[in-house]
C-alpha cells in the first residue's frame, strides 16, 4: 500500500503513512494543509493517467455528507480527511474520467471513474 501511495503521490510517506494527513472530521475550525485539495485533484489525474483504456478507478470512502446530521462514521485523527461527493466527482471529471456515484448512504460513498 505504501509503495503504491508513494508512487501515485510522488511523496515519501515512510512507515507512518496513515498520519501524513490532518484530521478534519466535522470540525469547522480545522482545515487541511494548504494545497491539499489541489494535491488530491492532481492525484486523481495521475490515477486516470495510469488506467488502461476501459479501466476503472473505484473509490470507497467517508465523505462530507450534504446534511451535517448524516456525519455518523467515526473519523480517525491523523487519517480521515473527507471531501464532498460533488468535489470528488468534479476532480474525477477534470482528470478525464466519466464519473458516477455507484452507492452512497449518509457519509459513505462509492465513486467510480471510468477511462
């Protein structure tokens, strides 16, 4: 997993790779590091470029729900950094992938980007 993340991200993550992002959870006062959202959008572009024609990227993750009361999944400090479904679909589309929501419930979603 670490080698794959390092290859895709271009970053050296080391043995504590789970702690390289900041905890956001539902806290309005905590924001991701400057450039994180642009980095994630660019990561989707690198994933898209690595896909063979006809390939798919499937992302199952905790997301920022449309309704705050739907945020029920416990988030792990130093690991979970959810984004909205809309933002991630936009980033997948910007990466040249045909993106859809395969499934969602509350603050969980499965997104698919097809090349």
